[in-house]
C-alpha cells in the first residue's frame, strides 16, 4: 500500500467504524490465518479493493461476548497499543497499553486482529455456602452478574461463567455454587467440577478459595479437603485464599492468620502464603482498590507458574 493510502487508512482508523455486514456472536475467535479463512467463508466475507480479507472478530465493550463480522470498506491500519471492540453497533478503539499481554507493540492491519488476542485471565471461585463467594465474584467483575439473594446467599444452582475487562485485565470468572455442597450426590458434584473446569478451557489460572472470616474455623478444613480431593495436591500452586466479611473483624489479616489453627497455617504455606481480605460492602472506589490488589496477586501466581494454567490430570 502506498504512503497516501497508508495516510488515508490511518486517518480512517481514528474514526468510529459504522459500516459492516454479516454480524454474528461467537464463542471464540480464529487463532491463525487458516482459521480466519474458514470463518470468513462461513460468514460470506469479501475482500476490499486491495485484496484484504474483510473478516473481523472482536469483543463487545463489556467483554461479555465475542462478535465476528464482515467490514464493508477498506481495512485500515491501527496504531500500536490500540485494540478494537464493538459497542451499540459501532466498532470503536480503546487503549490496551496496560494489558498484561495481547496488546500490539507495532502498527497493524485490521485483517490481522487474530495475531493480537487480548490475554484472558481465568478464575474459578470455590467455597461453601454463605461465605460471600458469589458477592465476591460480582466485586471482582465490577458489576452484579452472578445472582445473590437478599440474605446474601447464592441463588445460582449450577456453574456459571461471566466475562469482564477489569482495571485493564480481561477476566473470565466461574462461580461454582454446588461443588462443595454436601446435599448433592457425589456424582452430581463430580459433574459440576468437570463442568467448571471445561468453562475455563484449557484451564483456570487461579482457584480463589473463599472463606468467611467470622466463622471459617468451622468449615475451612472441610472446604480445603474437598478442593484437594477434587483437584489434587497440584492445585495448591494455583490457590489464593480470600477472606470475606472482614468488616466484622478488625484484626489485621496477617495477625489473624498467625492466630489460626496450625493445620490452617500449614495449608496457607502450601498455597504460597497467598491470602487477601475482601469486604463486599465497601464503596465502589474502595472495592476497585481491593480488586487491584487481587489482580496483582493473581499475576504473581501466573508468573510463578510460567503463564501456565491448571489442568485436570487423567486418573
């Protein structure tokens, strides 16, 4: 493409895209050029006047689903540090320079979006009933997506997944209300476990074990025992222990841990001493601060595990 055309497309890339056709929601985007060609063919996308494939796949503004479409115009050039998303029928730009990965480090063509998939952090929430687990999920998401009753207990009957872009990180969070519920049969519990893992394919980066700070001593041994029985001792490398209802106990979290039973302290050490405290009743800005601390802790886990995720090993 000659310089004048590059200048034109660069100017066009600063505008909001409004012309496209053949739009559809999808569960995943192509990962390479071959998959782009297949997806483009299924959607019936054409080529622009320079022969560039007009197929695009990108997230919506809330990062709650993915959309593929055929752009009806000349494919433009985007500046480094810019990603595209769809909002109210328009394609818009946003900065991704604070993303942990997936942010383009050089100018790129719109038809090469598949090369710059924004990194996704996958989390699984574990814990017993009425620990504030579901409310914690909503705090992390930044909005109320998981259903919580007026009494504070979860209304969700099965594993459920929600997506969000939170403080510059793309998150996929799975809530698991039935996994540690003894009222379910072992078979149903096992099915729920496999389902929650499949929702984070190829696997979660972190397990967040949620405990009620005001009453956890009555249930923590059972909770962690269940987790290890289901996921194996290898899961300790991916666990963060999160205490809720900290507002009812003003003891600093480190002092609180020191006063815990020896068995729990041992388990905390197995989890790399990764412990954080949440109060889901805080103001929005205070919650954002806590979520920021949690994201820093999550990224430490991912880095320590060389970017890998937990996978269930065959028996």
